[in-house]
C-alpha cells in the first residue's frame, strides 16, 4: 500500500486513490463535494488540546511530534483506520495546514505503515 499526503485545498485527482481527511475540524471554505473524501478520520487527528498547543501556543515541532506519537500509540482510531484502508492500493491522507513538512498527517502515515 502506498500512503500519500496532500493538502485538502488541492484539487482531487483520480490517482489519489482512497482519500481520507485526517483533521479534527472540517477545513474552511471546502465543500464536501470539492473535498471528495472517502472517509473522515477525525478521531485519528491530534486531540484538541494538543492541536491548540502546537498551532496557537507555540509548542515546538519535536515536542508536538513526541506527544502525538504517544497519542497514536494508544488511540483505537488508528487501528480502525488501518482496517478501513486495508484493501486500498493507494491512500491519500488529506490535511489542512499550510506547512507540508511539519504536520500531523506525516506522523499518522508513519504510524499506519508501522
């Protein structure tokens, strides 16, 4: 299985495969039709407290990454997501943040591939 990352604001493409929104909040200005998601895995996203600490309170990336990995290790939504995507050849995890290098979707992909 190949797991790709893509901003939800980018156009959907047929080669995206199974599209999964992995944000806890629905992205502003994106209609459900335009998002073209197959699954909204909001429970696999960082908790509200962790998300706020990173985006609003200035938590550094390394601290956020360690805290989110700890959440992922005990989050049953990760196993549910693995089951949901098990038969897909290509999965695209969709996220809303602008920073394509430092975002939770990349950490979630790591957890799904382990």
